[in-house]
């Protein structure tokens, strides 16, 4: 990963994008792709569609969703404490005592998620998992009036953002799900330049995946690809308590995960594997017996149907403040997608 690509990853991870509030990170995407895209458009839903060779007969769509889980302000009490609704799926147990940011119209506002201290919990309360509605956000104001000068109902809230690196080329941050996928699809497109493409490639930063695969559905309809590859995260199982017999054998640092199953077109899968073998790109295999909970699901059934693949980034501690990934896996995933489209002649059939 070169310095330019790493800076892009850091920038998108440090920019808020809870579902429905993705515009700030989409602005970064548009600025970043200006040097290598043939065409950049934004649709009415907010999806950013970055294309090379867009007039080609064979159209391939890469999709990485830019939205992250977060919150939205629902209520301000008389003392100025905020209560929030979840945007996406949260385990409340990871939220107690976290640093938060409220993204107001006048700028970011620091806050903390809180509940009463353990010393004051009753015995039965200590045995219960906290509920989100029992937590509040403290922004340090004196009363409701002061809070309302700063915050409006509907303002988005995220965990405190930022990228931290670790040993062995690992890194963690909130929002690795799925800004790593966003990074991969944009970086893959960048890596096809200046080579000639025999197909059109559309790298799409999709919106609102966390609330129902919404952006993939609308952007796939608009792009109308014959081939679509979604890039998302998947559960790394190389840590305690996860059953590999049911969740598969997936490890950080051993390459991106290529999925097989009914959501995936077998021709696309085999071409991905052939690309990996030809380029000595490490990869892992996984299976899913159902339509996946990713953009691949929405893409596959767009219009008359799309030949779909799913490439995933191993991720420990998904939907938490410390989502952990391997930077090497990201690099290899970008190489895999770039190699896939560069090997296409434009005349392939993807009919199974």
C-alpha cells in the first residue's frame, strides 16, 4: 500500500458516514478519484459512481458501501443529556464509556456514552446486559437550553473516529465495516490505470447498506452491469470463542475471502480464483448457503439479474469500536479486483 492509498484510507476512516449521512465521506471519494477516473457521477440516492471506459459493452460494477453504523439524536432531556436511536446493528455492551462525536451543523461536538457507575448498580442490574435506551450521551452542558443551542434532533452521532496501527501490518478503527470495502473498489480502479480495459468498470461507493442494502439496489439499477462484485468485511474466526465448523476458517493476513454459494455466479468465482492464481495473490475460500447480508444480494437480483461475486476482508470484532483488519489483505483484494477486470476481453459469457 503506497502512501497515497494509505492517506485515502485514513481520510475515509476519520470522516463520519452513518447511514443517511454519507455526504462528507463521499466528498472525499470524489476528490480522490479526479486524477484517474474517466467519469464521476452522484445519483439522487447519494451513491458515487466512478468509471473507467464507461461506454464499453461489457460493464463490471464494484461495490463497497461507505456507510457505517452510528446513531441519531432522538431526545434531549431537561439536564441536556442526549438519547439516541441506533443506525445499524449495535451490541450495547460495547458502548458503555465510549468517546463519541455528535456531528452538528456547526461542527463536531465531543460526547461520551454513559450509565451509572458499577458501584451504584443494584445486584440484579449488574447481571443484566445494558440496553441502548438505558444509556445517555453527555456533552458537558448545564441544561436542555444549552444543549439545544448546539444540537438538533436528527443530528448523527458516531464513535470517536481514527485509524490505529498494530504489529504485523494490522490496523483497527470504527468503520472498517465497510470503508475497507470502499477503499478496495476505488483502489482497484486506480490500479487499472494506465492499462487498457476491454470492459467498462464502475467502482461505486454505495450508501445505506447497513439499513437494508439500499444504495446497492439503486446504483445497480442505474449502472445496469452484467457483472457485479461486492466488497465487504467478513468475520475472522482466528480468535477465541468462534466456532469454525459453523463460521468457516478465516484468518487475518491470509488474503481476501472469495465466497461461494447461491448468491455468487460460478463463472465469476472461477475467474476470481484464476486471477488470484495467475497473480500469486493469496486468498481464502468461504461459503454461504443463503443470500448474503451484503451488497452482493441486492446486485444479483437487479433488473434481469447480474453475475455476482463477493470478495470479503477478514475483520475481527465487527460492529464494535475496534474493528481489526490486515492492511495486507486490503492490498491483495485491490490487486485481485484490478487483475480480474484487466484479464477480461469484453466478449465473455457469464451464463452459468
